[in-house]
């Protein structure tokens, strides 16, 4: 995958940077002639086939760059038998809208909310705009699960996270909340967008077990602080911090709602030239893995900056792991470099001071726990 002759990255026939690469080489698919140019044609062909026509399906595995459909509404001039909307509902809607776009003392960015509101109904389309987040579960769920198992002496067969209270911040449609709930955790998913919460609630309702283990709230993190001081054992913020308006306030609030010695898991994008090229130019504008305009490079967070903020608010960073997405296979893998995506685990200091990294399980214990726990995901 990395550095070889037919590698995804850096080799002679690489996806990136080689002589016959998709990008940047003398015989590159973009800007030259090369053997992999056919792949680009195939990708374009798949996209055109997926669109089909005026009524075609706009979803396929690599994620289309479909433009939002425009709808026209005709004004109804004829008398209608429909009763007028009650004043209470109008007031409720106005209050909801006011809260939605309020930036006072909040880490919520209204511009980001507008982006995701257009996609709220697409969360559970595994081959659509959120396909990369669906496949990210293959590595982020085991990362959370195995880290917590390494830190705990308690283990429940079949429900390894039983008894653990998790707050999923920016839960969206529940893509990460649901597998954590299946592992036995008690999950609270929050998102400032009510449309996202409706989607998440509807999807979990199909599974009676998840309906009991997961609750969703249309709420900002700041609002949760007011009612849940030091309540949660774990906080997950996956692909969230690059969208918040005030990162330091966000970290401070995480510390306030997390129990002493509780864990914080973050996945995000580094702020490098490479992350700009791959995360925005390639992912959004060329391949269409995510909708164009999803990310702003200025809001990407270097791991050094994130670690500094965490330590300033009483956290001890335990692990930082690089992540790589392969758009050709639609899969994620771990790597040493954090120059693109990365996952971070931090622990809030306990009452007696800073915590220290836990001793890893023996190889046999780790394999046994992971094999058993994996059946529940």
C-alpha cells in the first residue's frame, strides 16, 4: 500500500506521485497518459451510470459529487381546508431556529450546521455521501473497544463495554453510537441538528436492544455540561473537532462532563499540505468521497495543537495513531504517519493527579477479548 512498485502511495504505479500515478507523475491519469487513466474513466463511468438520468440513483460506493436538487414550489391560491398552523408551533419553530444558529458561548458553528442539514437524510446510505464514515467503523470501533478493555479489569462476555456510559458528541445519524451500543455500552448521542437526531432515533428503533441502550438528544455540548457534570466514563468525538467554532471551549466542556480518569477518543484531520491535497482537492473535488465544501482546511487541527489543548485542560494523551483511507477499496487502515488523518486517545486526570498509561494485556488475553468482543459489532 505504501511505497512499493504498485503501491497506493509513492511507487512507480502508485495512486499518488509515481511515474504512472493517478496524480502528479509524467504519465499521471490527471494531466498525462498512463495505464491508470482507465481507472479514472471507470470511476467517471460508474458515477455517470449511478446518476442514470433525471430520476437515477445518485449513490455509489465511492460517493458521488451530486449537486443538490432544486425544487420549485407553487403558491396555493385556491381556498384550502387545511387548518392554520397553531401559534404555539410557530413560536416553537422560531425558538428552535434561534437556538440552531446561535453562536453566543457555543462551540457550534452555524455554517457547519447548514452544510450537514442538507445531508441529514443520507446518514445510513452506506454507498452514499457518508460511505467513508461507515467504513471507518472497521478501525475506530475496535480502537475504542480494545483501548477500554486494556484499561479495565472487568470483562463481560458478549457485551465487553457493559456498564460504560459513553457520550457521542456530534453523533450525526448514529453511525458510531449504534456499534458501541451493540458492544453493551450505554450511549448518549448528541447533535445540534434536530434532523440528524430524528434520523438516528428512527434507525435505532428497528433494534429493540439499541432502543434501550441508546438515547439521542438535539443538544450542544455546552448544554450537556449544565446537566451532566462528571457523568460519562467515555467521550467520543469522531470527525467533529474540525467543524467546531471554538476548539478550546469544546475541550473544556469535554473535561467537565467526563469523570476523573475517563477516556476521550478523537479522530480528525491534520493540518498539512498533504491533508489539503488529499482531504479536499482529491476527496471532495476529484473523487467525490465526501460532498464538496464539507471541510475547511483552516479549521483542520494538528495533533500537536490538540495535545497542547488537552493537557491544558487536565488530560494526558495516551496514544496518537495515523489513519489512511484508500478511495479505490473504500477502506481504512492504520499507519505510522499522522500527516493526513489521525486518532487520539486521552485520559482525564484523576483526583490524585495525572494517570499513567495502562499496562497492555498479554497477547493471549488481547486476542481472546478481541475475538469475543468482535462478534458483537
